[in-house]
C-alpha cells in the first residue's frame, strides 16, 4: 500500500461530511445512527484491544475484528440480531466508500464484507383497524382544547400517513384547496425538503375547519401546540397517543396486543390504500417514499397477514470543500 494513504480518521470524516451529508443528503436520524455505530466500535476497540481513538487504523476493520465486534454487541451490550445488522450495515456502507475512494484498501474491505448479516424473524407489522381507530377517536373530549387537538392529530395521522415530524411542521398556510370543489388538501414538507400534496377525507376537512375557527389559527400559525401554547413535540405526541390507546383499549381490547406508535398510523394508511386497490407507485408518492422498494414492504406485510390468517383458519376447523480532518475522531463523532 502507498505510504501516503489517508488515515482512518480522514476517511471517516470524509464519509460523514461528503458522502452522507453532502452527496446523499441523508436524514439527521441516519447520521446519528451511523455516528453511534462508530462510537460503539471505537469503544469496543478500546475495551478489548486497548486501542484508543487516535490510534485506530483501517486495519482494525478487518474480518476478525468485525466478528469480535458482533460478539461484543450480543454479549456485552445485549443487542438483538436486528440491532447488530444495523451496526453492520453502517460499517459496510463506510467500507464500500473506502474501496471506492482508495482502492488500495480493497483487500481489507473485501474481508470486512465477508461478515454475514444475522438471521432474524421479521415481526408482524402492526396497523390500526377502522374499529380500533374509532375507539381511539371516541376517547377525545372535543369540548376541551386538549381533546379537540388530539382528535385532529388522530385524523391527520390516520388520513394522510404523514410522519410525526411532518405533521408537527404543518401550519395554517399548508392547507390548500384542491382543483375539485369542496376538496381540501395539506401540503406536507417531507424529507430532503421535498413537498407533496395529500387530500383529506371530507370529515377530516370539516373537522379541521371547525378546529381552525375555534382556535383562531391563521397565517403561519402551527396547527399543533401543547397546553402552554408552545409547539407540540414528538415526545408529546407519543405521550398523548399512549394515553389514548390505553383508554381506547377498554372498548377495543385488540389494541392491547399491538405496539401502537405514531408511525403505526403511517403503516395503517399504506395498508388501507393497498387493500383498497391503490397501486404501489401511488402509495409511494402518497407517503413520500424516495424508493418504491420502501413501499414494497407493505405488500409483503399484507401477504404475510393473509398467510397467517389462512393458517389460523386451517387450525381452527414492517459537495466540494476544504477542511483539515481532526485526529480526535470521538470529538468529531460527538459533534455530528
């Protein structure tokens, strides 16, 4: 190998800043997940081999080290197969970048990619039935500001399939009239600054109009605020949904068997559209997926649900820039 090859520290910082953030424009959540993987890997090297962050070399990403890292994740950290696979995916992505930028490292990269992903059973994707949604909706006391806001939150989530972050960014100015008379839409600001227009059901649009009038929302006001008048947070949404599900379980006991999160509403919209005969490419646009492969998981989930139902029936009778890389790679990762 050439003596002037870039260090691991340089390669990793280029990978995050150029490949992930600048070129691919991945979400902050992805950056955080990949960052955590390398922080854990550096901690592993320190604990098992007494190698500090400044001394880490690309050679420490060879096959034997990564195999030991998988054992470390399983035994020391108690991680399940799906988490271990996520860590491996981050390392693989980095090593593939290294092979592309510095082919001299191809031998190490090739060996590192030999570590197989672990097999794991894909859990059944939870989704909310219409009866369960109605039970949740009926727990909202619309005579109170909190209850009326919660009902709108449920309607928007179950109607549009918006991500929580997208829902929380909705403003009065994002409510649009469609070309069809009486049809109201919302403009959703998605990942990568991409926008999409999603139509609302008639009952959702009517309730939204009443809510706006009662709360006196206008101009650039946010649709969803907390009881103090501040912008509602993701944790606030999770808290309210947990509370609603707990109460609704009394009328719809099947909710107790499901892990209902804000994202479950998104799954539910996809499944409802799929079962209504909407084609998968339209569902991808509706949900704001950049790749139709992401949407394909709902078709797989639907087939799996049907298979299990059949089994149960038989038994019964989802850019260019300059900078000087720092040797303190942990400080760099912490700053991301």
